[in-house]
């Protein structure tokens, strides 16, 4: 039970900033107070300028809605727009370090932005093109914010999903956590139709929809969403020991390699060698090696040799087609 009124108001405000309607009884349970105290705290928030909307009914409900002006946060209009644009850009490109907390912050911020500021955010987002490495697929920030809101609100989520083999399915899940690996976002959730835990690549999700149906969180087998994802990926993916020789100094190659691949070892002043262990994203690795700008030779594994050979043939055909079109 939160007996300190300012702390309780902050906790109440944090709950209300999740884009959903909260029944009065559920808020009272979360805060450990009576429904009467919840009503008084709602009145205090309104006095402070927060646009809290109430609905009538057996239990009643509350939600924070967009007002005519920003609520009295420690943000002015310019700061709110800057933060929203930054969070949307980071979330949409799965930048390392932009984790679930940032997506929850984006969901909360966009929930209370007035229409005029939402328009500015959308305009700036549409007018900017981030310079990214192309290592991972882009994701619509709206997809992440819908998922984050269902995680925070313990609300069942429905979406369309395309598997790695191209199979399309419809899923209804109890979302547990969003996890970022730096290059990709994953949703760890309990799949109701399959009666088991699953991980979903968010870039393969479409039409996410918050159903409004609440659920009591289940206990995750591993206790940690990140650990569950790691084990799940290990079960699904084959591991390869990579050995690549470069006709370039180790210092030069290191500046262009992604950090998670490790550092190349110098052979001499003009050559180096990279040894690393990777999972089954060999097509991506072949493209990345080709983009480094240095001559290289793949020693192992044979699967990566095939990927590089096929990539080279595909690029050669593209170049020949371009020359034919010019002729």
C-alpha cells in the first residue's frame, strides 16, 4: 500500500499514461487503497491539469486523454516533439540501447500529445531519413507502442504473423515482454492457441490489435524474457564457426565490422583474419562482408562460402543487365 500521497499520485499517473481504460477497482487494487481514495486522487490530478476522463458503470473507468495543452510535465512543446521524434526513430530501426522502457515511454508520450503536436511529430518523421547500417528490418513505431501498451496493461494481443517459411497465421497471445537484440525486436508471449510460450519477431507482425481482455500474468519458465529469447534462438538456429581472411590491416577492418562479431587478428601490416561464432544469418553476413570495401576470402564454413558465391553471381547478373539496358 502506498501511503505517501505524492508518490501514490505519481504511481497513479504512470498507470493512467498507459493507453487503456482502467476500472476504478483495478486502480484501487494496484495502489492498495480504497476506490474513494482513487476518486480523490483523480480529482487532484485534474486540479493539476491532467485531462482524466471518467466513464460510468458498475465499476467505472478512467483514462488519460489528449488535452488542449500538454499536461504540466517537465517538458515544453519543443521538448515533447523532440523526444517523440527521437523515440519513434530509434524504435523503428531497433537501435541498440533503445529497449522496452523507451517504447513504453513513447506509448505514454503519444497518448497525451495534443493533436497539434502529434501533427508536428508525424511531419518531422516523414521528412527525415535516418542513416542506418541496414543490419535489421525497420518496424513501424505504432506496432511497438501497441505491443508495449498491452504488455503494461496485461491485455491480450491479436495479430497476423508471417513465419520464416512464409506461412501466414493469426495469433492471440498474452504478451509478456518486448526484447531488443540491437538488430531486431522480439515479443515474448504465451500463445493461447498453442498453449505454450513463444517468441515472435516483431518485423513479421502485422495488424496488431489490443483486444481489451485482461489476463493474470503467467510465470515464465526461465524467469527472464531475455534469457528465454536467448534459449529459444539457440534451439532454432544452427551455430557456425566463421573464419575470414582480409587483404587489409586489422585496424581498418575493425572500424567497419559490427562490434558483436569481435575484432580481427593481424597477420601482418597488410592482412588480418577474423574468427567468430555466428548463428544462421549467413546471407546477412555475406552482404555485410561485401560492404566492407576490402578483398576477403572465406575459409569456413562452407555454407558461408556458398552464400558469398551466390551473392557474387547475383550482383554480376544485375551488372550485366544494367549494361544491356544501357546498350
